[in-house]
C-alpha cells in the first residue's frame, strides 16, 4: 500500500507552510512517529512526523516550496510494498486530479505535527536539530542546549533517553537552588505577562542605562598586589553585583511557567567570548566569596571556556549575568536576557569626562551600565532601585581590605 504524507493543519490561523528540509531521502526507511520533514510557518518551525512505517517512496514537493494545509508532500510505501514506477505515476495523477478540484483524499494517512514550538530556531536552514517531539519537550523542561546532546536515533535524531542521559549530567536550574519564595502570577501581573509575552515568547526586555563613577574602582586596580595581574573590571564587578543582588532579592530571580521564583543562591554568570562562540561560566555563591577567590574562579572558568574544556555544570545555575563590551570601545548597549534569568548587566567602556564633584569641575573615570530586565517579573522602579544601589556600590567600592 502507498500512503500519502500531507501537510497538516498547523493552527487556527495558519493555512500554509514552507518545507525547509527533508530529513529523509527517497528510498530511506521511515518509522512511525519519526520526523520526516521540517516546515516553517509565519509563527514557528516544527517537525512533521510520519504516522506509518515503511519507505519514503517519493518526495513530491522539495525544500523551499510553500504548500497549503492538506497538500500531499510525499509518498511512503508500506514495508511489504514493492511499488513500480507505474504505481507511483498513477498515484501522482490521482493526487494532481484531486488537488486540482480541491477535494480531500478519501483515505489519507496524515503526518502528525509536533504541537509545540521547536527548541531551537534552525539557522542555517540546512542543519536543524533532529529530535523527536517528546525529546524536544524534555529539552525544554530541563533547559538543555540541544546542540550539546548526542542523538542515538536514526540519522542522529535525539531521543528521550538521550535527553535523560544529558539531564543526569546537568541538573535542572532550580533543583539545587534554595528557593526562598515562589509567587504564581495572578490577576494584573498575569494579564501583563500574557500581553507582553505576545511580543516575545521568551521574555519581555526593557533596558535602563546610567553612568557610574569608577575612579575609585580603578584605584583598587592600581593598588592591587604586583605579584599577579591586577583584577579586571569584570572581576571587580562580580562581588559588588553579588552583594547588591543579596540586598535586592527581587532581581535575583528566575521565571518559569508563569511563576516568579526568588533564589537564595547568588550565582553570577560571566559572558566569555570563545572560539566556539559566547559561553557563560557561572561563579556560584559569589556573594560569599572574597575578591581573590572570585578572581581565581573567573580566570579558571574563562580559561576552560576558551580552551573548550568547560563543563555544562560550570555553565548552569546562573541567576544573573554580566556582559562586558567595554574592552571593545562600546560605550553602551542593550544586553539580551538569558531566560529563565530575569536580569543582565551590560558594561561599557571607561571614559574620562569632566564631572562636577563637590561643586568643582574635575576629570573622573566614568562608565555606562545597561541593565536589561524582564518586565513580566519586575517593574521599572524595582530595576531602577537595583541600578541605583549598584552604582553606589561601584562608586564607593569596599572589598574588605
């Protein structure tokens, strides 16, 4: 028997989809429930699964074609079917005649779409992440990066067992964090969250910017022991940010499933540019560490990241992130949140500027801070209070020595 694989109805208002990749070639075996091709709509990207087992007999519409829901994309032959070219041609004529008058097939085996949005946007289009729908859901649940999971299924497809194995190596974010309170969104806050989430399904970014006097911070650098390299600005900022987070706990939070979870652990991530792209090692319990300990940890983690030897565990569990583009001469920018974290601090370049201090014009070292936050979780006033407290901590730094 020859089955038709059609483009299913993908949503209430979605009537067409573009085939962006066939995951199987003609003549390759297909298993029931296995992704067979990938489509993209105006709203999402998703795998289309086969509801039958057999062999991909014919790709009717190649990659790049846009089809209406219900159109036949390909043919699958039953395991015991040895379809001749005549059978295939007859089937194609039947499909063409039927679709020409827009009549649905009497006996069509429809491919099952994955119901939820794909874990990772496919870019470039030629290389999507291959994972079964159940595996994709687990990847989202565990907060894993699908690129770090080795698939053992057909053609490298990630299976549920692959995800579970990866999850055993990397614990979920909230598992080892001491949650001090959990607030389920209701009423006005839930309404705001849903409205804003229409703009961005991950988080709603808002950024506040302010200048801070870092003259005293640079004096700390110059006074540091000469038997080792002076701490960098980022290394000096970690304990100051961590202590401010401790005093402003509303910022040290994660957002999961319409719930705001305030976290007791202050785990500060440091964005590091590596040959393999941006990585974010995490300094755990940074508010409890001395500056020298933080410097040692940041340098160790950065070296591992640069060498490609950092573990997923060392990049997990962050509750806040610092990203510094000042060394590239960037004065200010809008950093992007790393969900489920609710805030991130962007650090700009230091500039010497004339400033009024105690009624006198003097040259001071100034630096721009950019605080991006999730407006579903906190209001602008809450973020502004944190930024004000952080500016005070930076302009009058105290490291205990």
